[in-house]
C-alpha cells in the first residue's frame, strides 16, 4: 500500500468569463499558470466558446487535465 497525497487522474472544469476576448485571455493565462504550478501530468485540453447575441460579451472555457480513460 502506498501512502501519501492522493492525485486525481482527471480534472475537468467549465468557467464562464464575462467580458471581451482580452479578459478571457487573461483568465486562460491564469488557469494555465495554475496547471503548470501544480505539476499536472499530461497536456491540458482547453476549449473556448464565445457567446453573445449582437457582440461577444462572455466566453465559456472548458478545461480538462489528466487521463480521460
């Protein structure tokens, strides 16, 4: 039996970012910095989906890190 800090195999999250594309980029940068600092295994998968009727005023960001199988 191995003792120590458990490490999840998979982390998935979805964020709503209000504001323009520049603000979304700042949030993405912060999220990716946190993933790097945590030493997550594997490359993160990130999807960005702009939302808005007449102009883009928010984004949905989906992040997945780790094994999916």
